[in-house]
């Protein structure tokens, strides 16, 4: 019975191939291992190798033409066999759910799936592993099952290909590695994008690929901040966090460096006189950035209260639009997750975002002596269209001064 040869899909991105040239013509006798044609894919030009024995009865695509994946390339069968029904079946529209036949030819150098029945009936030839090692799928299967090393096996097939008979008298030595046997099957789950994830992808994608980012990292001595926080919390009232102190320090530093508190608007730079600090928060579906407005004018306790309320609302999806819009600067703190240092993508329309790592106890040198100190690293991501390196560096130096002497924030 005649067999249809279709264009196999050789990569996730391949949708069609171009026939560079045919090595056989209609009427030629072909056998497994013959190269029928050369095909140009989206990756390279490769050889199309035949898997069946017979006569080439039909060529469906001329040289230079593009052929969609799964389209009929040729038909191989017995000499004089009627293939009109096969051609009609291929021309007829197919139901969407119909599965096309398994390919009986493959581009040389790339393995393709072979039906189990085909393996037992014929010995199609493919290239396995090293392109210089030729072996039939049946011989390869036997070698894997028996743990036979192919390095010392000499093939008796065409062009030195290893076939079944070459493995019949091969002994398996004890030092050969047992074949890998998977204990499970591959699986995956496609998760539909939530509206939040779509928005995150769109906005941050636009930011990353339109705003020229550069990054400035600074190490800050947090001894005084840790001590001040402890003193404040020992006095009673709301428990102030390091993050609350960072929000306040950023806000008052922005007062001294208004160019960092800016937005790129295409034909102009908007320098904001108000200071609205966005605080990035992780939720199940992604990330939200509620905004502490006029943060420079608020106390540690007021910032703490707002951030706690925002956190609860974010978890229950009750944040209102006015609570997560209007930011002029953003803070992303991953210190609570054990992250020491990272870079963040600018949150539009801001010109900058501050990535905050965790406070770590490390050996530090003070007054010529080594002792254990509290150290935190921060990285400022800047949009180079509106903020220059010197401007960003000056802002970080002011932020460092405030966190290393927290009382200055209250002046």
C-alpha cells in the first residue's frame, strides 16, 4: 500500500519549509535511508530522509516552493499503484480535530516520532546522537533496552548504519551504564492570564523595552536605623518596620532631589512637586503598587498604618483605583524574602524605582576595628532619558545619610 510522505514539524517555530531541490524523481526506486530532497526550514537547510521501500510515485511540491508543515510532499508505493484516492483524500477538507498521519520521512539530523507498528515492520534509518553515527530506530530501541554501548558496534547497513542484526551477538559488560528509564510522564498546565498579569506584562514590557534603564547600587549601614526602630517600638504604639523607615527616608530625600521625582512624557519631563511613594506588594496573581501620598509629610506611624491597610486590601482585592494610581516614585522591597540585592523594572510613569534588599549582619570596619554590623543594599533603577547618573547617585547618598542617622528625617 502506498505511503504518503508529509513535511514534519521540526521546531516549535517552524510553520513551513522550502524545497531547495529533489534528489529523486518520479519513477525512481527508493529505500530506507535515501535522501529524497533538501529542505530549508526556519533554522537551517536539512536533508529529507526516506523511511520506506518502494517507488517514488508522486512529487507534490516543486523545487523552490514553500510547503506547510504536514502538507503532502511525495508518495511512495509499488510500481503502477493507483494513488488517485490518496490525492483526493489529501485535497479534501479535514475536520479540525482530525489527526494527520505520522510522518514517514524526517529531516536528517533531527529525530521524529515513529509509530510503534512501523518500528516492528521496517527498519527506517535516522541519525541518532552524533551525526556520524547512523542507526535504525529498531536497533536504537534494542540497544537502549539491553544497555548496549554503540561505540564499539560496527554497522553492516548502508553507509555503515547499525541495524538489528548487528546487535544480536553483542554482549553487555557489567561496566556499561544502565539506560535511563523515566518513572513518570511529562505533563504541564496552561494557566490563563488574569487581567492583572496581562497589565503587568504590558506595562513592564513597555517600560523595559522603551526606557533605557541604568542601575546604581549602594551599601547602607543600618545600625542606627535598627536601633531607632527598637527604641520607637519599645515606647508602645504601632510597631514600626524597617520598610516604614525606608518609605519616609525616600520621601524626604526626594524633596532634596526633585529630578528623581519626575516622569518622562515624550516631549517633556514632568518634575512632580508632590511626593507619592508607591510600595510594591506581592499578591497571588502578581503585583500591586498602592501609593502612600504626600509621604514626606507623614510620620512613621502614619506610613505604617496606611501600608498595613493597603496590604489587607490588596490580599482581598479591595484596593480602589485612587489607592494604586498617582505614584511619582516606587519602592520594591524583597528583603523579607531573604533577597540581598536585585534590580527592578521602572514602574511607569516614574523615572526611578528603588530595589531594597534585606538587612544582614556582616563583619564591618569602623574606627579601624572589625565588628558585626547591620548592612543593607539598595539599587536604584533610573530612566536615563530623565535622570542622569550623577543625579541618581546624589539621591542615593542623601538616602544613605537619612537611614544612617534617622533623626535627620524628623528635622
